[in-house]
C-alpha cells in the first residue's frame, strides 16, 4: 500500500510535467526517491507504512505545485542549452559561408565580388551580432541566485527565442545569397568550397528548426500549467 500511495502521487505529477520523455522520467525518479526517503523518516513517528507514505506526500505538497517548479527548471535548462549551441554554431557557419562565397573565382563584375554579396554578408553579420547578444543575455539571466528566485524566466525565453530565430534567419539569408549568385553567375562559385557550408546549413537548419518547435512546446506547456 505504501508503494501505491507514492505511485499515485507521481502519476498525478507526471500529468503536469513538460519536456522530453527522458527529462520527465528523470524528474519522476528523483521525486520517487525523495518520497521514499521521506516515508522512511516518518516511520520513526508513524509505525504504519501507509500512514508514513501519506504523510510524506503531504510534506511534498500538491503535485501541480511541485510540477511548476520542475517545469521552470526544465524551461531554464532547455533555454540555456539552446542558447549555448547557437553561440557555438552561428560563428562557425558565418565564417565557412564567408570563406566559400568570397574565395571563389572572379566573376563578370567590375570588382572582384558583386556588391549585393557584400551587403548581404553585412546583414548576416549584423544578424549574428543580434543572435549572439540574445543568446548571451538569455544565458546570463538563466543562471545565478537572481534567476532562481524569479517565478517566470521571461528574460531567458526571450533571449533564447531571439537567438534561435536570428540563427534561422541568418541561415535563410545565406541560402538566398547562394541561390542569387549561383543562378546568375554559377561560374563565380567554387562548388567544392560551397558544399561544406551548404551541408552544415542544411543540418543546422533542420536541427534548430526542430529545437525551436520543441522549445515553444515546453514554453507553452510551462505557461499553461503554471
């Protein structure tokens, strides 16, 4: 009966949790360990195992309140992870694209490269700065005692969303630059050089696109269950 009482509590808790399956499983295992320890401690004052389990459940509080705290931690963890990966990925993609587009053979222009390419790369670099600023802001606001004391991680979610959207927009701009130059003057591109950043862009776009969708699902779930 003691195990049934604790299991019912974790079942109710699971209904309010957000995040990936592995994250929810880890939370439920952690909660179950804490409940079992609390029930064992209560056996000193309450010899009946079932009553000790009920007391442990009462000490932990309503499952919705416990889930809210874990959901905020999940949101923070997901935001920090995505921001850090965006910080690492975006400069690499920008550098490889710039090298591939600027290092090709000369084209039919009065200057070595078309003016639209230089303007486009400037816009991409500006997007990189905005993306990195949002990511760093989200990382800073997602750590420390001040962040832990806040009930809602608005700064974390805003910075992370800005970083992910900025990253996807920068990738899209780079692809447009490639298509513009490749369709107008394909002989001005070194396709062996271009294949490397193009492959990285496809992989990064698919990964961060899925990550953005999962992050939005976690954010909406945390808000609706708060």
